[in-house]
C-alpha cells in the first residue's frame, strides 16, 4: 500500500506530486493519457496571473497570489521557461475605467504588488501597437508568462527524481474502500493507497463520485486560440487583457515564452471533456476581439489553432477539501483560471489537508530541488562549439525552425518522464512547434522515437494512444485504381 | 577562407556551386542539412524534369544525379548533415553538423539556396480537430518515396499545387484511395499536365472553388468536410459534404525559406539574385518559387557566376 | 474529334485531334505526335520505388525505361511488390527485365 495516490498529472497533480515528494512518502501518480499535461494544462493562455481578479477572501484570491510567488521560485529552481513581462488590462470606455478602479482595489486587497492605472498616453507609449481607442489601462508588472507543458513536466520530473512513480495510460476506473485506505482500479491493475488526491481536472467530479456522494459537477468550457509566428511576437511586450466579464478574463493577446504571439480564448460550453475542436465561429470571434486590443495583428502568420477545456465547476471558487465521509480523499477540483498560477499553492494546501487526515509528513534529507537542461538555441557560439565538440549529437539539428538538436531530444528520451510520441517531443523540446509545424522534423523525430523504443515506424504515435502517423509500409498494398 | 559558401545542396545550390567553379572560383563549400546532395529532387521520383535544360525528360533523382556527377569532376567541397544556423552581413556562416561540429565560417561570398517550405495547416485556419493524419504533400512524399511508408489509405488533398497532384497519383499507385482533390480557386494550382496525368488518369475528382471547412476525428483523421466557396473564397453555407478519410494532404502553396537572411537584416528582392548585402546572393526557390527546376538551374548558374565575378573583382582590387 | 491536354511539357497545350489523327493546338512537333498517339494508344512513363537493404534509404526509385501502355500501369506496379535489392546498386540497373511482354524494363533512377 502506498501513502498517496494522485489521480491526474496535469499542473495540479504534478504540483501535488512535487510538493509531497519532499516528504518520506510512497507516491504513485495515475494519468489516463500517455503523457503529463494532456488536459486543461495542455491548452490555455500560459499566463501566471498576478491575482488582481479573484474576489478577495476567496480561495482563488489567496492561492493565486501565493501560487504566483511560488511559481517564480520554481521557474528559477527547475529551469522552466518563463518571462516577467507584466500585463495591461485595457479599458475602452468610462464604464470600463470604473471597472479598472475596482480591479485595482481588488488587487491591493489580494496583495498584488505595484498596481497602477495608466492614462491613455502612457499606455500607448508603453505598447504603441495597441488600439488608439484605448482609454486607460491597469498596469500589472508581476504578471508572468510560462510554458505550461514544461512547468508541469519539471514538477513531474522532479517528483520522479525524488522517488514518486508516474503511471501513464492508467485511468482510474473505480475506487473501493479498504481498511485504512482505498483500492483504485485501473485498466492496468489495482493500486492501494492510504490517501488519495483527486486532481483529475475535467473528470474530477466522476472520480469524487466513486467514493462520496455527488457534491459538485464539472462542466468543460472551451477556449479557442491562435498561435502566431515569431515574426508577430514583437507586436506587444506584455500580456494584453480586456476588462473581465462573468465569462472570465476575456480574449487576451500575449507574447509566449518562446517568442510567439498567442490570442484567445473565447468561452463556449463544450460537447464533452474530450471535445478539443476549434470552430469557424469561435476563431472568428477570437480574431475580431483580439483586434479590438491590437488592430494590426497579422492572422495570416497563424501557425496553429487549438482549443482547450476549462474545468468549470458549479461553485464560484476552487474546491479544495476532503470529500464528505471519505477520510484522506482530497478533492482538488474545479481548478479553472487562475489554476495554472495557483497550482503550487494548491499543492501546499493539499499537503496540509493530508496531514489533517492523519498522514505523517516527515521531510526527506536528500530532496533534490534542482533541474537544469541544455538548450542549444540559448547558447553562445563558443558554448555551442564546446558542447558539440564534447558530444556531437548536440551539433545535429533536427528541427530547423526552433533549432532543436538530436542531443536535446536524446536528453528528453532519457529523462525521468520521457516522451512517448512526436507531440511529446514537441512539448518537451519544441521540435515541430515552429512555422513549418513539423513538416521537416516530423519524419526525423519519428525515426528517433522508433529507434529509442525499438518500435516499427508504423507504431510511432503523433500524440495520444491511437494517433498513428504511418499506417503501413509501401508495396504489397492492393491497388484501388478505378 | 572559402571563396564561396553555398547554403543548400539542392538543385539551386548544386548549379550555383558549379557555376562559380566554371567561372574560376576554387575554394567552394556546399552546406547541406541532409545526408546527401540533391535536396527535394531526391524524393521527386516522378518524371518531368530537365526538358528545357537537358532537352530530355528526367526524374528528380536523375536530374540531381547529373549535377552531383558534374560536381565530382571538380574540387567543390560538401558538408553533409550540416545545418546553417546563422549568416551575417559580413559573410560569416554559422554551421552545425557532423563535419566540423559548430563552426563560424568566413567566406568571400555566400549564395543562399535554401529552397522553400510548404504552407502548413495553421495558416489555412481550418476549424475542427487536430488529429494525426494531416501532412503536407512534401512530407507525405518523403515518407512514401524515401522511407517507404504509407501515411494513410483514404486521402483528401487540399490544394492542387504540383506536389499535391503528384502525390495523388503516387498514393494511388501504392494502394491508397484518393477521394478528392479540393482547390479553393476556380482553376488548378499546378500545371495542367499534372492535372491530366495525376488526376484524370486515375479518375480522381477535382473540386474547384471548394475548400475543407472542418476536420473531424479524435486520434486519427476521420472526416473532412468539403464546402463550395464564393468569389470571395468564403464557404457557402449548406454546401458542405463530409468525406470519410484517414488522411489529409496539404498542397496549398510554397514559401521561400528566407529566415537566415531576414534574421541578419539582409533584404531580398524576388526579382534579383543580388541581396542588400554585398557578396551575398540568393537563387532558386529561396528567392521565389519556380514552376520548373530547369529555371532554378539557369538562375543558380547565374548566381554562381555573379559570386565568382564578385570575388574575382575584389581580388583585383586587393 | 477528341480534346486532349498535352502532357509533354509544362505548357499544357489544348490539342484537338481528329479521327484521322490530325492534330491542331500543339506548339511543337512532339505535341503533335503526342496528340495522335494519345487518342489511339495512350502511354505513360511510370515511376515508383522498390525495397533496398544496406543503403542510405530503404527505398530506391525506379521508372519504366520508356512509355508503357496506360492500361498496364497497375500490372506494372504489381511486379515491384516483391523486389528487394541490396546495395550497392547503380543508376539504370534493370529491376524487372520485361514489363508484361512489352519488352520494356523497370530500371533504377539513381545509384544507392
């Protein structure tokens, strides 16, 4: 029997695994997909919000501010790509200017540093490509952008380095109570645990209902995005929000850590948790709304559209508590925005709840809290020379758009949570993220994956289970010529 | 120091290097990112090359082979498996690869012959899912002709550029069923001869003034929704029909690869093999996309001559 | 009268070929011959690949050495299914000597 099973390895599950791996605990993480960060974490705005938005006194308010502070430390310690870019919340009318004032007061109450409202002239001086229609803006210097994939990965990898086990393609299909804990039934055998953390994101209600009476419902709400080429990345230097509405923070335009420009999301209920399809209407709305902030965006430079699902619950706050009548079963549910920002604080709160449930948390002496990766692109010519001389694999460029080398992909394959698919390599190393979208490097990455896992080319996956890239060899296929 | 570094060992780079050699340069290096010279011609196994330049009909590998053999009669050096990562206005080439690790190579002249890339899905803005099974036509061509693998069995081709048309035939000959070739414009994008011998010969329907308006499928492509478009290329509501397929090939245009000069602040005029940087020349599909390779060759020979003239005149001034 | 688009060169001339083989619309002599032939006996050069081991790639490109009748294309393709070459192979190497009694061979189009 392990001490803790964490169900779900998105940002919340990974943060919990990382936090708990400080302690002398046996930890098993169960993830239904073949990689970490495959649900809401995979497709969102990639922003670490400063925390001016949530209602003061709410869990969201407290955990956002604390989480953002922790995120900053984690990014440095665990080598997570991030950018301290700041943000502007734009007001286009007198009514919205009043709203800015309210956000400012909110922010001050929530402990957000250095907030101030700027007049039109200063806003346009700061960001000359913004719409001339802007009336004023709230300046939020502490907003960051981050790579959510690598954020999750860094936490998951560090947890594994510290002894946690992550089982991929291992969905929790049922839970029964046993003396002193729970038995989790997965497609790949049972796992017994003293305590359980439910970090199942979009599926958190279903997992909760396996042990306790229904207490909340998760509704997937879709957000659609444009990701534009790096030649659009310099149009703005900060995250540009519009005034928030009941439907969240609205359509933002933001630089990404990799230098691209992102625009989105809209807010439309999804058919189901697995519905990641973009729609003509949704994309048109995002384009139109983004242009309200930054009129000159060249959407022809789009390199990818995508959609993500928010885990919206029927509570207007995060649900972080022990499930009723289920001792040691902790729900971390309804983690909508600012969930990415709050995750490390949510994890600390979860650890507290486990202690309250009777789990003894004793710190390890040898907790590894460092992570460092080689990024060829960021090296100087002299550093590159030395690196390639020592290990020629770093001289072999696989992805030309993002300058990703064979050595870096090999590092990923040998890491604690290795990629199992072409998109898994993309999420870790950026190969295929660029303007040609893997047209050039796709076949090369496929070859590396096949060689590493000793698989036939036709077994290599684009992304999740069943997403085969190639269907057969050529020759001996019956012809269907008319 | 090299008199000339040619970036790219495809048809443009091969002819450019040869042109410079013919005009008297002796220290020439070709940097090629692949394991062999020839570039995209290696995977263009169909015929139709060389009618203008060689006055006979060759396949891509045969056309490339002619120049590779020609180069073997010279002392032009080649660095295979090597990627040029950066150039400067003062003609330094940063390259990385098997041959010399990471190196900064100065040169008296540089010819940019990086070719072009295919327009990817993103810029087409097609709504729907993003499952496996969506390839640019050129990537599918590489998988089939070089690696020997089929990317799918039931195919819809978006765009009627030459690579897409050629792949319609090629996939049919390898046992796939090409269900439709869909072109947003009222006329085909590729050469008429390719419409005839790649689509008509195999009864593959060509839908002009149509486009794909939605991609469906969760793991692998399951359906493409094809709709008619109006004169403004906007989808006409109610005209959509779903095609059951496992693969979508994109043949929606080629884009010159000019990231290297752009990053260096070197300006390109698509009508001119000279760039804004003295001694830096550009030719082939990196300059502008050519319909036929013979024209690439002619242009690249000119670029080679221009580089030679530049280097030799500098010598006189020295 | 038959309307034929010429495939001899990238121009793609619109040919009109009459019953007796007279052709109009061509802009070269090769086009004129093509129009006449295409009406009665359409022929194509077919290209494909065959398996090869011990080489830089796992397929080597091949072509029918000259034009074969269009109706033989799928039969010609099937002949390649079981061919497996071993490197080194020269350009022009005969892979299949006689395509369906035409006397025309499949040959490699590069060395490998």
